[in-house]
C-alpha cells in the first residue's frame, strides 16, 4: 500500500479518476484521537507558482493534519504529476478537477463537510468551483481576483526569465494571444477563460466562511472582501508580510511560517 | 504508457512516480532515474521531468522520478547520515526496487542542475549506471555562483534596456518628462551592467591563468568531476547538455581541462550546447528540443549484449 507513517506525518499517494484524465493526489491522514468534522482540500496554483509553492503546501497539509484535519493535495490535469501535457481546453476543466478531488477527499475521509484553500490561481479556482457545490469554508492566500492582470503577470515573468538567461534572446514583442504561459501550453479558449476570471462578478456565496491572507494591503483585495461581505459571507482578512514563495527560487527552501500559521489558526478556530 | 506513484525505501518515505510502457517493458533496456533539480520536487523545473519521462517511455524504457529524502514529498531521514551518504542510499534503494520489480539490470542516470551533479556522483559509485545525462549542471560552488549571478544580472539589464525599454514609447516619455527613476537607471547601467561585466571578465581571466585546476572551486565539485576519466574508462557514456551561455558550461570546461588530457578524444564524453534555451527550458520549443536530444542520445547509447557486463 502506498502509505507511510512517521511521527506527525501519515500520507497516502495515489492517482484517482479515469485513465487519461487521472489526477495525482496525496492524502494526509490525521493522527488518531484528534479528529475534526471537516476535511481540507488544498487547491494549488499552476506551473511555476505551484512548483515553487510546493514546499509551503506540503507544510500546510502536515500542520493541518496534525491538528486533526484530513487534508488532500492534488495536481490539476496537465500540471504536476497528473496526466496531460497541456492546459485543458477550457478553464472549467480545472474547476471540474476540484470537484473530483473533493469527492475523492470525502470518500477517503468519510466526512461530508469540506473546506478549500488556495494560493493565487488556486484561490480563484476554489472560489469558482465552490459556487456549484457545498463548501463550508475557503481560505484564499494572495488570491487572483482579476484574470487579465494575472495573465499579464505570468507573461511578464516569462519575459523576465528570458531576459535573465538568454544572451541571444528572441524579440520580446508582446504577444496578445500567447500559446504558452511559463511552460504551459494553452489554447485560445483557455486563454480567454483565464483573462475573463473576475471574482468580483460572483453572485452566489461560495462558502459560509472565508479567510483572505495577503502579503501587502491591496485595494483590489479590500474591494473583494467588501463584495464577499455583501453576499452575506463571514470574511476574515489578514495582511502578513512573509516571503512570496510562489515567485522565489525554490532552492532557497523558504517556508512562509507566519502565513501558514495564520491559515492553520483560522481553520482550527473556525472548525473545532 | 502508464504511471504509478510509489512510496519506496525502508520506511516507505521516498515518493516516486514510475512511468512505463503499457506492455511489459524489455528488462534489457536500461531504466532511467531522474534526480531532483536542486530542491524542486520530482516534476522538475517547468515540469520537464514529467514530459521527458513520458517521451522516453515511448522508446520502451521505464523512467522513475522521485524525491530524495527531505526534498519534495519525501520526508527527511532520521538516521543522521550525511547528505552525500543519504543521497547514495536513497538512489540505491530506488534502483534496487526497479531491479527487483521490473528486472532492470542497468540504469541511465539523469538530472538537471544539482540533479546532474548527483547523477554523476551516483554513477561513479554504482556499477549499474551505464550512462549519465547532465543537464545544465550548476551550483554547489560559491565563487562560480556569484560569477553566474553577476553575469546573468548584467545580461538581464542589457536585454531590458537594449530590447525592451528602448522601444517603449511609455518609457521614453517618462525619461524625457522627468518622471523616470534616474538613480535606478544609472545604477543599472553602471553597476549592474558595466561593473558586473568587468568583474566577470576579471574572474574568467583569473581562472584561465590559474595553473591549479581546482583553485576557487569547491573541493566537493572538483572531486565529482575528477571521477569522469574513470567513468569513461568504465565505458560509461556521459552526455553533458548546457543552455548556450550557461556559466555552468564554463565551469565544466574549466574542470575538465585535465580530465580531457586523460580521456583524449573518447566519444564517451559528449558535450552539447543548446541555443536559445534558458536554464530551466521555459519555452515549449526549447523543451521539445531537449527531449529529442536526450532521446537521440539514449538511442545511440543503448547497450548491446557485448557492451554490458554484469554489475
């Protein structure tokens, strides 16, 4: 069985879903005697952000599971260890992946009550996916609120990498319809879906309780918090200036301890 | 092609993904082991390990991507062994598993950046390794890392000003209307471009004039490269791949000065420089060229019964 159990760390690693659509998952089993009534699904960001944020996600999962939460991490189709070598045809493919992962987590944890957490695009996808299914709480870590800005950030990041490494750099003319984003092959419809992400447009509460953690105060986040409150959601909001691990060199091995602690504290106090 | 996730090692703490053909693979073919690129988990930078594994599996090979202890999803070792001994033991356990369950007798060891150096180190002590692919081997060396940082910073600002800013009407407008950050621009031009260029040129000159091959290189890195002649004598083909302009290539060429005298013109050691590729092969076109290059090398270096001796 693909399971190991070390002090404070008990995991199962597996693929779930149908063959060519199967997704990679890791389930963190809480120690006996500290069980909670909610499980937590960690929704990753994508590609560079997911790779660089991997260490922090693992730490977050371990810390939550030690407190009794069954926790699952997974990779979207076309990312990480999951099947697929490109983005899905539509962004909704990744929202469907979140729903599949939620079912997998419910099945493994035997708990119906589920919470989501997501960094950057993972936060946006969690919020959008939660609109169509019952979710108790969502924690957003520096969430992407507007997709057009986010795509610009990724493209500038790609240009920055090339500037840094290439002496014979090709022309950096800005491509309005890029076919790739930081190593991820995308098509036009997917790109449009990414650009059209707008969390300010959601009209139904995605969860009863939400937590937003950002690194520096941003007007966009403040407006989003107000929007969520107008939808009747209990929203907590913290600013914690920790390393932005999703952009940092992974070899620095930074763990944003204060951010993780903020998230863990919120989950453990909200879902006793 | 099928993929399976496994927990390997004595305590099942090493998280590994095995990619293999649907049909029972030919156990005469070497299996491929991919070692972590620094602290990046087993998918590799820009996910190149996943895609490389899938392409090599199409050639009939088994490929294992795994996290060394303390990296990615594998937990840290609790037995107090040194980093080097731990890495060697992790690698041995993974190769043992593949041998026992898939019948593979030989291995091609591959890695990017720090993983390239690990591949070399493991191959030098494990006779089951019959080929090594080192992709952009860098790091582990303070002086060279600092040289690398200065060279790339200089390159970054040169690219930025000479290709981007110069064609941006918005930036020209700021410059001409007193709204630009002039101090920052001057610092970038005089320190980050010009001074770093002078500094890196001086470093290269010092290295070239140094009679001592290992001067300024960490003893661990120098010791690793010193194993290459023995590997070539063992008839282990070594494929060293570098993105064009990589300072890792400069270090490797520097460290191979003496080794090349011993090796002579052996075809076992091949160095390939790939143009228009960044360190982590960000652009998809550069990734595909990398996979094809490695696949071609694998084809050319597949063992024949007469060439391989039992370990």
